[in-house]
C-alpha cells in the first residue's frame, strides 16, 4: 500500500468522523430546542388558564388581593420576557404564586364547592404536572448536548462550529429550601 493511499484513507475516515460528530451535535441542539418548545406549549396553556382562575376566585378572595396580584404580574413578566433566562425566572415566580394561591384557596369553603373553580384548579394541576415533565425532558436534552459539547473529540467540532452549552431550567431558589417537618403530636401521654 502506498503512503498516499494510507493518507487518503485516514483523510476519508477523519472526514467521515467530522461529519458524524457535526450531525450528532446538530441533532442534539435541535432536540434541546424542541424540548424548550414543548415547555413553551405547556406554559402558554398555563398563561391562558391563569386569567380564568383569577377571575373565578377574585369575588371570593377579597382579602387575598396580594396573592392574586402577584400571580397576574408574574404572568405579565413571563409573557413579555425578552430572553429565555428572564422567562425562566418569571415562570418560577408564577409557579410560586400559583402554589400560594392554591394553598390559600383551601381556606375558602365556597371555592371548594364551585364547579368552575374546581375544573380550573384541576386543569391547572394537570398543566403543572405536564410542565414538570417537560422541564425534566428539556434538562435531559440539555445534559446530552452539554456532555457532547464538552467531550473530546466532539468538542473540537463543537468549538469550531459554534455549538454552545444550553441553560438548564432551574427551580426557584425558594423551591430548593429544605421543608421544615414537625411530626410531633404534642406532649407524650403520661403513664
């Protein structure tokens, strides 16, 4: 075998590897973008449900205006967010506000019996579960892309063709606090 043939075979193998590495990175980047779009679909559904829920509970919850206002303002920030990081932060505010709203709703017996409120609450709970699942799928895709971008030798292709790390969807800082659990049932019985 001549030296030029060996060089040609090596060049073909390297070119084939480069094409496969590039296409793999493109595929992972598209997977991350698709996963974000899936989150976006669920977030838009939540954005559509919030005004209906707020309108339905507003008459009952005269003393909870701050909670309702927080949810509405967070929704407005999320809808008008200029970039993905701002949107993620605003969505975390919505999640916190909705959690507070749903907890406060438990204090109003009339709300528990209102069929419209119950239906909206159920739809919102289902949507929140779908958002959580979509966030998990997104973060899995981000992990795969980031691993490939950092791994050698694919990192050579990633650096030369502008493939960047993607941002993970992170929970709000208050979601990371360890909950305080008190299992005491009062004073122990006396013997």
